[in-house]
C-alpha cells in the first residue's frame, strides 16, 4: 500500500515478534502516527510488546538542550509505559553505548527516528553505536528501521571522516552532509560494521517525502530551513561565536558582541544565500543576555554549499576580529582534540580555518571528498 506511512505499514505487519512483549524501540517524539494520533511507544506499550525504550540525545520529547545529559528517566513515569526506559545520552561516554544485557532479552529492535542528513546530528551515531554493540556482543536480533526522508535531500557536502577525528558528532566513513535517508544510513552502518543480524527497512510513503519532517526533531532544529544551513553552521559550536541558540532562528542567526566592528563590511559571498546584518540577544547559551552583532543566513533557493560558505565566514571573522577564539575544553566526551577539529574533521579544512591553507586547496579537497563519497554510494547499490 504505497500511500501508507512507514509507521502504519509497520503496525500492520503480521509478525508474532511484535506481540511477544520483547521489543526494543529506539525513538523519540518524531515517532508519531498521525493516523491514530499516538506515539509508537504508546501503541507498542498498550499492545504489551514494548520491553525497552531507548532514548537518544535531547530526551523523549526533545525537551533537553544540546549536551545536556538525561540521567533520570523517571521523569517519564507519568506516561504509564509498560517497559524500561534507557537513556543513551547520560553523564559519561559509556552511557552512549547500549549494554549487552539490555539487548539479550529482546526479540527485535525497532528504530523510528528523524535524522537530518548531516553527520554531526547525533541520532545517526546512536544508531551506529547500537549496531556496533550488537556485532561486538554477537547479538543477532532482527532490526526494523522505519525509514524517513532526508530533509536535506540528496546533495552532498564535505569529506569522508577518518578514524583520527571520530567522535559522537562524527561517525567514521561519513561526509559532512551525506544525502542518505535513515534507512539508507542504517544499511551503510550495517555493511560498515560487517553485521550479520537481519536488517529490514520499512519504506516511507510519497506523502512523507513531501513533508520532509513535520515534527522538529530537536530543540534547535525548529524550521524548514534550519537543516539546510546546519552542515556549515554547526562548525560555530567549535568557536566563541553564538550559533543562534537562544533565538528563534538557531544556526540561521549567528554573531557575537565583538562582531560589532564588522558592521558595514562585506562578508564572503556565495551562490544560494544572502547574509542580512542584524543584532540579537540570546536568551540562553553563548553570550546569553548580551547584545550580539551578526548576520542571518537567507537562502535564495539556488544550490547552496553551506559547509563551504561557513568555512569562508569563519576564516574572515577570525582574521578581522582579534577576540575570536576556538572553543576550548571537552566537547561531546572528547578532550584530546579541539571541537573545531572534530567538526571540520579534515586536516586541509582545519589548516584553511587556521590561515595556513588557501581556499583553492580547500575547495579541491571538498570536491575530491564529495566525489569519493558518490563513488562509495554507487558501490553500495
């Protein structure tokens, strides 16, 4: 039934596994059945088939800001769910990985979560860590992924990440913007991990592909344009610039109090976007309560390479503002490398940001990386 949403198609599957009371579900609030007006975790709980609910970063309803751990799942006790709730974003790096004991008593795992097509987005890393844990412990449960569209579409940006820069915001083998749906991403991780467990991808409907994502998947991914600038603007997390958290336009708006001296100057220009100078006051996060000077990225509708644009913007701001600095200290459970290195994830791009490489060389590196990824995708088909 091609018009049926993936979640509806999944619920109609006549498989005794889903009625055994031993299903593990990795999801958040994006796992919502608009037909019945219920979340999948509610439906499976009422059927008596939910054994364990695994939660990614930001919590069940995306109520937690970035890098805020969920250490007490008791906050969801009022939902009356029949099943254990396990946080996969707690206070330690160990909390990111599913323990074998939380898998061995299951009969199947279901994944229904909205990715946005960029490797920094940690939901995809959580899925990868789940697969790797299953392989490591020899757990061959069937896994069902309810596919969702990639709101960024098929365009590709960036270079394939090497193990040197691996982190929770950087699964090895993916470029910055990968062009895959959740199901395709799962197949890639399955192959990359040399997994033997059965993997089933439940397709989404044409209607879902038009909607892209009707539910904002995390607190700072609120609108239909945010994800289109995220592949570049997430690099700002590795700086002392506000990436717009604490405003209604995170990642589209950026700046800092010290950027006032850039007013009247022309930032780097690219195809597909126009920068509008503005001032804003973040209500939380970096420079909270302070008047910031900066810009808003306005997309024109033409092809836009967000990563390339942000690389140029950061180089320009760094050279023009003495107060600019790279973020110091631990970032997503790693402290051995600066955050900007984990995010940029490529020696040439890092050198460009630090002023020791040319934009021409950086462009060539981007083109080569993107072509390498396209070739890899063809080999997967």
